[in-house]
C-alpha cells in the first residue's frame, strides 16, 4: 500500500526488494548492526571527491557520502535543529571577548585504519579552512583546467594554497593566529580576531592528517606523518606546507575506487569499500567507529541514476530501496502507480537559479561583464513558464516563483525584500525590452553558453525554454551542458551562464554569504561589489535578528540591481522508499535523506539473495 504525506518546509531564516548480501541476515551484534544486511539508494549524480571543502569538491553528490564517512562535532537533524555530536568530541566557548573556542576529540576516537583522531587532524583542518598560512596574493585561476575544473599539472609546487575559499572576515578566516595544541594532543584552542555569529558552524569534519602527510611528504609511519603536519603548521614551514596543501586540494578526488585505499580512511559510521565509475559507490559499517550514531544496516550502496524515471523503475524492480529524484510531473504519476512504497512530497531547502559570469566567461568578449547585456538576458528568462510547465504539475499552487537571492518564500523579511529588490521586473519575459538593451550595450558577440546537468531531464527542459526565449531577443544561446557540470562550476573560460540549484546546509545567517562575497568559496561567477562585501562583514558579527534581516534585505536589493542573475523556484521534493526499509525521514537541509542513515532499519521478512 502506498502512503503519501506532505513534508512541511521549515522556514530558513536568511536565507523494491531489500537487497541482502547472502541469505537470511545474521543476528544483531552488541551495537545493533545486522550482519549481512544491505540496501541500495539511488542518487542522480556520481561521487567524485572525498574533500567537499574545496571549490571543486563542494557538491551535494560528494557531501552526501562524506557526511557518513567523516565524523564531526555537530550536525542538523530534520527539525531542523543543531545537534552536538558529543560522542566524537566537544567544543567549549572559553571566552566571548576575544571569541575563544576549544575543540577536543574524545579519547578512543579512531580513523578506520586504527589511527587516533587527534589534534593533528584538527590543526590541519584549521590551516585549510582559515588559509592563514597561504602564500599571499596567489591566484590559482591560470592553473585551472577549463575542461575538468581541476588544477593542472602546471600548478606551482612551491605555493601554499588551500582551496577552501576562506576569507579573512568570516568563519575560520577570522582565526589568523595558529591555534594552541593541548599537552595531551587531543585539543586545539582557537582565538578569533573578531566575533563571528555562526562560530558553531565554522569547524567542519576533518580529513585524515596522516594520510595527507604520507602522500605529500613521502612519510610511511602514521605517527611520524601526524607529527610532520603539526611541525609544518606550527613552524609555518612553507616548504612542507606547499605539498601538504596541494594534496589536501586534489588528493581526495577520485571517480572510482582508488588503488591506494588509504584515501578512503574514514572516521564516521560508514567507510567506502567499493566504487565503480558512474555506476555505484558502496559504504560499509566502519568497524573502528565508537560514536553514538552506530548503523543498523551493514552496507549501503548508492547507485548513480541521473534519469528520475529510471530511478522509479529501479525502485519498482527492487534494484534500489530508496530514491530521492528531482521531482517532475512524470515522476509523480509514476510513483502514484506503485504499491508497497511510501512517498513523501513537499518543498526542500534548495532553489533553482541562473547565474551570469561577470568575469572569465567563455564568450571572447566576456558578454556578461556588460551590465546592459546582463539585464537584457535576465528579461528573456521565462521564469513563470518554467514554474507553470515543470513545477506546478508536481505540487500545484505551492509552486511559486522565488523572488529573492537570500530569503526563502514565507520567511520573515521575504515579502518586504521582494517589494524593494526589483525582482518583479523579471516576472514576465520582455523580449522587446531585452532587444533594446542588447542593442544599447554595444555587444557584438552575443554567444551565451549555458552550463547545466546534461543528464537531468528537468534541466534539459529548462535550458530549451531559456534558449528559445533568449534567441528571440538576439542572443545566440549555445549548449555547455555536461554530465560533469559540478566540477566545472567556477572554472574560468568554461561557460557564460549556469543553471543549477543551491542547497542550504544550515540555518546560519552566514549560510549563503560566501556565494556573493568577493573570493568566497561559492562565488562561482566572479561577482564583486564593495557594498555587498561590507554587508557580509557586518552580518558576520551581527547577533540581532532584526538587524540581520534589514542587512539581508539591503544586500538582496543590491544583487538584483547588479543584474546578478535570477532565482526561479524552490525545489519540490519527492522521496520514495520500499516498505522493506524503515526510518527514512528526510530533512529540508542537506544531506536530506542521508542525515539519519544510521537509523535506517531493514524490516523483517524474507531476504533477497545477493
């Protein structure tokens, strides 16, 4: 029997058969793990990096997996509320002035290879996420491959550069002094140069320092490798930090199971044990994990199925047990015909948008460096037609235009921001107005190549609607669609406009600010506005909610007046799972369905032989 319920979308302020390996599952061990239990989940994009903190690896497809294999100090549940993960470690606010925080790893917490998680891992995390030790004024733009988005072999070997996008006025960028390491080697204490409103969210899950140093410095012993990291950072040793930063940037990028299995060393409840390019990645319960989030299911395989209808078919055929495809009218109809499946629908914390490249576009004249050309193109984007054609058939009247870069529809401050941010000027297509602006711009090369997910049917349809409309105004819209679109985002010379979704990962007021700040990790279109940067800096240290809303409204207005690009809609969500699995309860925030994978359970009954 199919059960449907509507997921209530939290208002974000500021923005088949059960697959069993073997036959009947074994009895539970003391941790609750069912030996031999396995399920499969479908996802629409392949994994490609275990470092989700770089400009290249920062993608949902990666971070869904990384969330389960890399443990951290906190996470969001689906309320959503921030949960302190005290079984991994603790953090203590030592002082408010200056803002001082101590992070401590619990005794006995280990990596999957048995090596202790300790201060070396934390200190490397600080160096990477603060960029405090980076070579000054280095710009990596000339060393980025426009075909892949990765750094080229020509990248200088003597440069210290951590590709985390940190800026000196936010997050760990505000911790410019090297943290103090405790005598027992399990804690670091960080002193901020200035207050930071979202300090609890600034210290992400660390990567294994010993793996980094072994590869970067040619060290074979784990303890020596950890000490080398500590020495390099504490002594600001550029000769050692250069290869360390280089490996941190690129060493965890892989599209199939690496021959060096140390690269998948994990600290979370699961670890990567198998990975076939463009097909699937398999996670197995980490035997060294001692935290509270111990899994019940021993093995989870994430199968990469870009076509949402194919994902539905896989669920129906028993090839996968859980799917969360991009919602379309066809998907809703197909799921309505399935029995033995629970379907959850609603809205999620992701919004669709088109961004324009202010610099480093593919067009030889860099067309969107011209504000009149940007304004003209925005007038051609058929936002309402996209919503009416592709989204309303799924969720009905809940499908509305999103008219803010910073506020979710329904959030406090949204209506007032929309009334003042000029977004309503782009509610309807204005071809004649676009023609006039394009002529006035003086642009002679009107090529606009749009990057999007070429294997995503909804995005293919959106691209076609935009292309047809913009061409009527004199633009020559060409296809930069790619199955590797995620790694290409922000790559100089790769495209002129991009069509994709931003997914909220937290409720922090600073959550979306790196998208618009000069040099921010999510600033993929080379946008820069001194007033916006000033507002970002103020928001980073403002704790009063009313003042935050006022500043966000001002910033939203500036973004639209700069012809940054357009927002289109809040994502409709659909999750469906077989009645042979329980505990699936998606969150509006990333990592959505995976946030409580350790709570998933296999229902009783006959198993399917694997």
